[in-house]
């Protein structure tokens, strides 16, 4: 660890357990410069400041305030989604979707419960004969959920999964690294354009239809390109991160069976989910950097206007100056809200859906398979998402 200052911290985080690296950075270089004008922030107050002071720390979409940002905008593949926008575009997009998204979710719990039961059946059958890998279940539940919410045909599940994997790979690349996901993004955008056109001819009771009706009624409040960008962002962000959280939750249930009792009650189940999101955040970095509108000093380090600032959410969530015994998984802990959902105007639109999906699936797992144990060590995923590429389990009684 002593040579960290002469290497690229991003590479060290990518190849192994990131938390010792985060600890070193918080203590030694909490504002760490790497890759030119790119700065990693690892302390909770600094990360929260960047996430919440949106007039000073801009999202990378649109037109940057300084020539220094040339080449520093978010990759084109992400540049038009809502999380990369600033006011007034971000405000307009968020206003168009936030209330409708929340209202649409209120009546979805019975459907989600039925989906959860359907997806469990083949898992239960496999476990009656031996070992089952839980990652396909973890991936299918949030994928099928967001497609149902948006009204996308179930027959397109494999297509959507493949496109999202190309746009948002679950194991890398590192934040800020170059990668061409443009072809997949164009295919996804074209697909969503066709779905929007279908809703104009045959609207349904899904969120896409709601947004199409809003565009038709007031196109100046929700232009067509922004409507498609909203759907794109919801699709790309709608299931890989939640799947990673479910995978982590299953592993934590096996490692801490005594704490799984939190899942028996809706209030305490939320505490369990919040703690797993703090303890091992599925998204370790913000999806895009923030760009200082003017020169700013953070942690004694002068950061020029137009630089890229990356809040490291996984590090902030374990800041010992903020959380008691931060490296322990302790549902029900006191302390400030974790930063896994971001903060400020860009606070995760789907936070409530994340809580609902993870708590429901883990709770159903505890009810239906209380004797589940780890069959083999899970295979950790490294890179852009935490989580596991394989979670093999078995029953102690069959």
C-alpha cells in the first residue's frame, strides 16, 4: 500500500478488494489526483458536498462552462440520460417522470409478488436436487420488473439484457476509461423509439404510455428526445445495480444468518436493505463525474474549473468519521443516510423501487428457503459494479 501514491488508484480498486484501498486514500490522499485532471474523493463530507451543491458541481451533459472541459464530458453513450443533465433540462426531465413513476409503482406490489413467486419455482426445483446459482434469479427479478413498468414486451427480455450489458457492463470499465458502447446505445434508443411509436397508436397503462400522453398534451414540457432519454436511463439503470444488490444481500444472509430476522418486518427489512447498500454499495462510483464550474478547494486541494471530480460512494459509505464500526454489517445502525443513491437533485429516482425489490426477494428467500446455506464461496464481481458473478447455494434439508 505504500506505493499507492505512484500508481493509479483506479486500477488498484478494479483488481481486488477496494476497501483497503479506500481506507488508505481516506487517510492519506482523500482528494486523489489521477489521470490528468481527474480527482477521486473518498471522505463522506466531500462526496456529499459534490453531490448536493449542483450549481458549483455540474453534471457533464450539455454545454460545460469552461474550455477546460473539452474532452471531459461524459462519454457520448451516457451524455443524454437524465443523470448527466443540468438545469433547466434536468429539472424538466425529472419533473416529467418523477410523480408518474412514483404513482405507477404504488399499485405494482401484487404483480411483483406474483413475479417473485414465479421466478422462485425453478430455483426451488433445482435445490431439491442439489446446488443452485442464485445470480440468474437476482438478475431476472429487476429486469422483468423494469420491463413491466415500462411496458416492454417480455419476449424482448434477452435483447434488452444484451444491450444493457454492452452499455453498462457489470464488471468494468473503470470510471473515466474509454469504451465504445455507442452501437448498443443506438440500438436501444432505436428500440425505444419504436416502443414510443407503438404507444401513440395503442396506449396502455404502463409508464411509457403515460409519458407519451404527457408529451402529446404538452410537447414543450416533455420534448420527444427527452422522453426517449428518460426511458433509456430507466432501462439502463433499472436492473444491473439492483441485481448486484440482491446478490450481495443473499451472501450477507448466509454470512450473518442471525441478522436475517430484520427481513421479517417491512420496517426492519428496509433497515437491512439500507445497511447492505451502505456496507457494500452496488455502484461504487457515481455513474458520471461532476465538473466544477469554478476553481474550488476540497480537503486542502485546489481543483480547477473543468476538472473531473468522482465521488467514490463505496469509500464515503465506510468513512469511520461518520459511521461507527463502518466495516461491520450492522442493520439498524444510526448515522446519516448512505450515499449509494447519490444526493441532491440527482438522488436516485428509483430508490423506493430498489428498497421494494431487494426486500421482497430476500424476504421471500427467508420464508421459502430458511435452510439455505452457501454451497461454495461466491465469485466476487470487480469493477464498475460490486456484487457476485456466482452465488452457489444449497439446502441443508431436502
